[in-house]
């Protein structure tokens, strides 16, 4: 199978980079027996998550159940897959996972690592973009918890190639509007597309390759999707992750796309499954082996996966009086901290995930927005956004206050700010407590705060250092006033 080089961060050591390449190429070159083993365990976990009948039957009659569902998994390994307590007790006795299950776990870890490959680093990107993104990620640790935040890829860019989505899920976490238009692959549009990708590459570096070509859209709504993906790969060096909720719309088309994707190296795609009937059809159409690099997002109502409470799902809960803000639920499905394009409108928004609430019901903040006609316009627009929205340090005229979700408390030698997920302490400086109280009031600019402390003999550099520490930890309010 032909594979092209997958780009990794230039600041990885050569040895690390070789390891990463080796690891991914290994998962692309599995022996037939390994491929069957991993893909059938994967399918087992999907049945288990999606289907209550399967969950029930596997406990009562494991041998008959795996036979009925055509799963090639040795009988003695099945309990490891569904009985967490059993697996824990075995491990407590020093009994490791059976080798095939360990191999499946290693495979899952490898593809998760691939999806997150640019999450914490953006080499060769604009430093303003990188530090803004770092601050947003720091904010989200406290806002939605480190655990939930770790599941967000924070892709630096994504592109809608249509307007709206034809699927119309009742729970859509980003409230996709009705499908209404397509960005077709005409010579003019193709040229603009390639130029836009070049601009994005200039700003985001190779991490822009972690972008993808859908948002409140379904990629398969665009009949030219594959052509756009080919350009994406040629310019950004990666096949963008493709998630569709229409896996049965045109299986031949999907099969051909997956084959093309495989020919370019490791990539991981996803099917959103909206009902058990669709799951049944997908499993009848695609063998476990064919879907080894396709994750299933099991959205059917019987699934044990909880739906995020954002967008239409949040609206529904609020209308029914069922919304409980204290429930620990996934409160956003947004996974971009960067630029969201709509190529039909030629528009771009600067966005970052947040907990969905009345102000940001779709689970992401919009920091800025604009439109462009040409790549040169776009370059000017993005430069303007970065200049205005992404300062590298605190601006002297910025009014400083804490984020609205933070609770401030004084300590003997400083202060702490906390949410129900995270507490950050700022202490060990005689003036830290006073500084916290001033920011809590929220009526002074950075310049005024510095001047006030200067009068007390505190050097400007010292106070600036403390303020920038808070800025970089994402505790200062930067919430846009308008979306
Ligand atoms: S969840 Fe996805 S497929 Fe469903 S309406 Fe929203 S964008 Fe479309």
C-alpha cells in the first residue's frame, strides 16, 4: 500500500519522529490475523455501546452472541471486554490483558494520539495565534474540566464547504441550519480554495493539517468534497478527518474515499450513527476490517454514550424544564480554537469552545468575524483579527477582571480563583492579595493598576509579570461582548 510521509512537529526529536512514523505505519501494515482481531474487537465495543440487546446477551450467552454477530473473538477474552470489575480484579492479581486486547488498546491509543498530534504545539505558526490558543485551552480546563477539555482536539481551522446540513439531527450540538447551498469545485472556486489553504498554512504552520472540512455541515452534502480534500492534502500534508452522518447515502462513494485516504497514509474518520437500524445497515455493508480506521459516534437513543448538552439538545432540555446546570455532562461539541470558514459565504469567524449557556448556546464563543473575496483580502482580515484579538501580553488599556465563572477568595499571602473543576492559587508575594482584590472589582486598566503599585514602590516589571502570569493562565476575562 502506498503511503506518503505524515508530517510531525519539527520540534520532536528525530528519534521521537521516527517512532511516531513507525508506529502509524505499523497500524497501516497489519497482518491479516491482526487486522481481523483488532477490527472485530472494535466492532464488539461498538455493538456493546450501541445495542441493549447485545449488552444483555453477551452476559447471558457469550458464545452464542459472538457467533450470532459474526465476531471472531476467542471465548476466553470476551469477559475482559465488557466486565470492567473482572478486568480490574485480574490486573490486581498481576494478570495482564490478553495480547489481542492489549494490541487493540495500543491501536486505539495510537489513533487518539494521531487525532491530537498538534493539540499542544503549533510549530512554525504565528506566535500570536499559538499563545491565544494556549490561553483558550487553559481557560477550558477550569470551565469544563481538564478531563472534558482533554477530549477536545482544538483544531486550529475548519472549513464548511456547504451552507447548512441536510441531516437535521434534533440534538445537533451546534444547531446546524437547514441545508441550502454548496461550494462547488469550479475552476474559480478551486483556485480560491487552494489560495485560502496557503494563507491558513502561513498562519497555522503544519498544525493547519489537523483542520477538517465540515462544521455545521455534512461533508457528503457536497458532491465535490473529495476534490477539496485532495487539495487539502496537497497543501497541508494530511487527509482531514471526515465525519459523516450519512454513511449509507452512497456506500460506493464512501468506500472509494476511504481507499483514497488509505493511499495517503494514516487518517481516522468517523460515521455518526443515528439509529440502530442505520447501525445494522452499516455493519451489513462494511466489514469490520473495512472500518478499522473509521470510528463510530453512536448517537442512537439506545446508546450508552451521553449526548452533549449544547445547541438543539440544550434548547430541548431548557424547554422541557429538564436542564440541570450542576449535572456533569459534556457541554460542548465544538473542537476548533481558531478559524471557522464558510466557503459559500466566504466568511470566517474566530472561535473557541465554551460551556454552552444562554449567551453561547452552541458551545463556542465567536471572538471575531469577517468576509473576504480573495486570498489577499483574507490575509488582511486574518492579520487584523490576530492584531486585535491575540495580543502576546496584556494590553495597557485593557480593563482587567476575572472570568465570570471564577470564584475569587483571599488567602493570607495572595488569592485563589476557582470553578467546581479547578482552583488556581496566586501567592507568595506581599501585594498579590491586593492585586486580586483590584481585579475582582474590575474597574481598572492594566496601566492604572501598574501606576497604583508603582506609587507603593513596586517595580513595573514585577507587576507586569504577575498580570501576565494571570493572563497566560486564562483567568482574565476576554469574553467577546457580541457573538
Ligand atoms: S449533528 Fe452533524 S449531521 Fe446532525 S444536523 Fe448537526 S451538523 Fe448535521
